[in-house]
């Protein structure tokens, strides 16, 4: 996989130095990636800036056709990209793993291609006509995380392309290989310079900060941690960049006393443990009413106990490893602290390498770090409550608010609770089921701006009113 390089201005570009990308499933090396710096970033931004006039002048139909061609290209190379994702990210090929991710990316690209932001007539009277146009911003800088390297890159890139912007994409140094290869493939069907890539080890040079402060980047779209997102916002201030920040969450699920433990167990598990819990909008705290607390715990443990954890190329693996050592160490720390305060119902002991089994711990209070911090891994705290007001107060107490869920036998009862949760999305009897046609974003320190659907598309444009 040392053949994977940058794509800048339609050309394949390598760097003098490359860095190793770990394979978290085997403990070996997945490949190496180019270690770019300021010269490569400046070249990529210049290429995107040069491509912008012609790209933004294309008709709506031409932009749509180009995005469909990108979706076709993703589908054509789906297995190749899935293999790269598993090698560097660790998630299984099968199930809700790498093949699912690439399929989702292609589907998302195809749906985004079908969106449009036509001119709107705001006034057409004897006093005159006023038309409102949505115009592209220019060069969009995309900074993506390591949990869904291809899918999230598509979430960033396709709306930018669809609205006539050009892109410079920076993948996480933990998982650059699939993203770099995907952008190389996109360039087979896009004009040179429309989508460019830069990768960096982020040790000697902070590529994200350089992008956020770059004079010729008009917008940054970032998915990642709250702390990094705040730094992106700070470094973007001087150039007054447009921002879409989808940052961390610590999503709460609330189980009402009329829920059926057996019926909701599978949904609870995948709400919390999809992608091994390494998902921004995964359920990371579960509040269960005292009346059914024990029954919910029993049903959840029974389901989780049958989940196979293993190396991602094994077709029987359902969950893979924690992606990197730093995140693994955080999960271990939080679980060890929780074990001293609560009752381990399942898991709780680290496996070999970066493998950690699905872990469920009950009997915890709000002050336990596993409850108050975002674990971003396969460990779920279950908190008992007797008063819904107390459960809501605890769910809303944190400084983040990405997603939440309510579990009940009555949709009407659940909706009443859902509307009082302080988060951008609330699901009833499921969790984290995002869709390409529904705006998605957080409140409080989980960021601002939205992705997906027409509302997400608008984030890549500026308004111009024409008075006729």
C-alpha cells in the first residue's frame, strides 16, 4: 500500500518522507502515507483555487452528473476501499463494517447528487422583482476523523462539489489510506484540481491548523473532538471562514417504564456499540427506569454476550479492535474507574492488542468519568432512575448535545420526553440512525451548522439577492 499518494491538481504526488499507518487488528503495519507539509498544502489550495472558476460555472445538471459519476466510481471500487478501511481502521469487512461503510458512502453520494438549490423569487410585484441565488464559497477544506474515514469524507466532499465548490481534503493520520485512494479515484471522473488531498503525520507540522488559517480556504468542515474543533474555530477567526463543526457528543438514551426489555435489547446494543462505540452519535449513557432496570440489563447482556469480537478480515467478526492505542488506553482508564464504583455485567477486561470486549457496567452515578466523559469505545454505563425529571436533568447536564434517544411502548410518551432533550437529534426506539435527507448537527459544545439534506447543502453556499 506504499503506492498510495496525494492527488493535487489531478496529478499523483508523493513526498520525500512517508509515515507508517498501523493495522490495529493485527498489530502490524497497514501501509505508509505521504507526510505532507506547508508546500504541499499551498500547492493543493492553489490547485483548488485555480479549478474553482470553471467548476463553479458548470450548470446544475453538469454538477449533478459529476456527483453521480463519483458515486459510480465508489461502487466500482467498493471492495478495494473496504479492504483498505479494515486494514487501517480495524472494523470488520462484514456486517456493519467496512463494506457497509463504502456502500453507505456511495449511497450518500448518489442522494446528494439529486439535491438542488434553485433560484428563489422573493418578490415579483409592481415594485420590482427580487431573486435569491445560492452561490458557492470557493475552496472548502475538509478535516476528517479516523472512525469512518471514507463515509465522513463523502459527507464533506459531495455537498461541496454539488454546490460548485472545490476541495482540499485532509484525512486523519490514523486512517489516511482509504481516503487518499478514494480521492485518487474521484479524480478519474472529475476535472483536475476540483478535489485534492493532503496527509500529514501531525507531529512536526499541524496541517489542520494550517488549513484553518489559510487565506485561500473559504470554509472548513470538520468532524472530530470538541477540543480540536474549538482550535479550528479559533484559528479560522482571522480569515472569517465559514464553518461546519460536528464535534463530540455523550449521547444519552432514556428507557421509560413501559418499554419491553426484550424488544429493545438489540436496538440498545447497536445504538451503543455500532463501530465498536467509536461513533460520534453512539449512545454513551443509558438511563433505565427502576421498574425495568434489571430486566433491561439482563436482555442487553444476553444479546451482547453473543457478539463476536475479532480481526476484521475474519468473516465471522462482528466488532473489531479499538482503533488506536491512545483511545484504547482511555477506554481502559474509564472502565477501571467505573469498576470500582459499579457492577460489571459484561466484559470489563482488556483483551490482547487493541481488542476490548463489549462492556456493560451498572450502578454508576453522574460523577463517574465513564458517565461524564465521552468514552468513544465499547463500554456502556447503565444508570438507574425513578423520576423522569431526574433522568432528563442528568441527560441534559453535560456541555455537549449531539444526539439522544427515548425508548418506550408509546411513541407519544416518548416524543414528549424527546422534545425536552437538549441535543440536535432524538430517536425513538433506536439510536444514531442518521439519514442523508435529514439535517444532522449538535447543540452546545457539540458544534454548530448541520450536514445532510438541503439544509446541509446550504452550508456550502452564500446568499446573493438580485434586485431586478
